[in-house]
């Protein structure tokens, strides 16, 4: 897993100042922690799936995980997207357990519970670029391919316009839903974000270390029925790797040198069996 970097944007300090002025510092702190843990969950899952993530940036509007972006397959997209809301729901359950064990802790953790519950529920909406929208796109990709994102964005427009309509109607009542109106505008603009924010698969050879000190070479031997993911999990540490694929009788079916193996892991689906990449001799 690559080292996590956290960058604080100037706009985040505006959020801190505003929260201090309006005496909402505790709420701002709990919300910021919930948002940061949400993004860390994305980071952990993306790293475990061997995708490169550069940093998490804290901004006025929350936190965002950045990386070198390109297309990623649907199953990985779903796992990465749902990791954030899942982390928030786990934190909510932890708060509930804490309240049961220590009822007096409710006063100190109610805000943290509300922040996590809100983060989870909002992000699970099937709207792009929310996590629910990314997961929904991943589900649709298997049948619709490149059209999946367009359909998700269309659904986002419908939901955002509906939410704005509810806000407009609230202006004629005693309860003015200004927060819903702002959310609808933000959601609508998100539907026109170009491209799908995904993560580039990580290369395994540390080029700088290789050039300066050299690296020890290891050969991995795997049965053809094993998944490429099993190989990638073994490619850790300061080594360069080659791969030999064998059958049930330990006969060599194919071998991959350092460059071939790295290219295979970076560009191919990790759940694919190794026999898919073997050319019978």
C-alpha cells in the first residue's frame, strides 16, 4: 500500500474560520473527521486492489481522493465506491454500541453519529459523482458498457431537478428548504463532470530504488487455476518478480519476465484465472 498523503486546501481554513465565528467548531471537527475517514476507506480499498492514489485533499466542501485516473473495471469500481459509505455506517454502529455501554457518551458523540449517518445516506444516492452513482455505474457496465455512465448521469439530472422542484414548492410554505435547493444545484452540476474518477493500477517496481541500489529478483510459481489477484498479492516488498505458470502436474505452461508480469497486473482484470494468459505450447 502506498503512503497516504493528506493536503489541506486554503478553502478548508475558511470552513474552520466560519465554524469558529458561528461557534460550531465541535460540529466542524466531527464532520471533518467523518469525511476524512470516509476518504481513507476509499484509499484503503483502492490500494488493496492495487490502484495508485496520490493524496486526499481537504477542501471547503469536504475531502476528495485524488490519483492518476483512467478506466477501471466495474467490480473494482463498486468496491472502491461503497467503501466510504460502509465506513461511515460502521462508525455509526460503533457509536450505538458506545451509547449502550456508556449512555453518558451520547452527549459527546451524537454530532459524530449524525455526521456519519448523513455522509452514508447522501453518498448512497444513485447519482454521479456520489459514491452511489459510481457503484450504480459499475453495476450497469456489465450490460451497457460505456453507456452506463451516461445513464447514471441522466438519472442524476432527473433526481436533482425533482429535488429542486421540492425546494421551489417549499418557498410557498412555512418551511423553506434552502439546503435542499443548494444540494440539488450541486448534484445537477455534478452530472456534467467529465470522465469517471477512477484509479490507475499501481506499478510494482520501485524505479528509484532499482536505479540506485538494485533489487533482488524472485520467481513466483502459480497453478494455472489461480487468479491474477493471487499473484499481485505476492508482489510486495523491494523485489522484482517473474512468473511461471504450471499445470496440476507442475509442468511449465508459460513464463513471464519482469516487464511482462508488471504489464499483466496493471492492465488485466485481477479476477481472471492465469490460464487465460497461457498460450499452450
